[in-house]
C-alpha cells in the first residue's frame, strides 16, 4: 500500500519516481556547471603561448579552457576533424597574450554560430 500512497502523492506510477531521480542525477552529471567540466583541463590563460603550441603539436587535438567558464576543442590540423569539416583558425588568450593554436573543426555548410 505504501507504493500507492507515494504514487498518489507525487502523481507518478509506483516505481517511476526512482527512475526519474536517476535521470535527473544523470542530467546534472552530464550538464553540470561548465567550471566543473574544466577541472583537470589545460587552461590557456595559465600557460605561455609556447606551452600551448607545444601541447597542440604533441596532442593534435585538445580540450582547452580559455576562461572561467569557457572551453573548446582545438585541433592542429584537419586530420582531427570529420571529412566534411575544415579547420577554422583560432587564437586563445595565454599568459603572454593572444596565441594561434591551430583551429576548431567547422562545417561551413551548417555555420553553427561560430563566426
């Protein structure tokens, strides 16, 4: 009878509330604050331009934080992009000024809002 009372109170079928709770927890984990996602991510603002460029040379593609709540995936060349994408040149803030890092993968046919 407890399941029915709980369901009546929440308006949900018995057993559905735990599923929704797990879904909400998963969504929070996936879409939590951007700052949480950046923990452990290299931050261009704490690196010199040479350090960022060396990282790009070594790794080829890097998730790089560029501000307190901003980050993107930067690539060395089009070999790290999908076939239909090109590399759009990008500069990021570093300890010693703006620095050319390569670019972002960009599909010009979709123009996804990155100008």
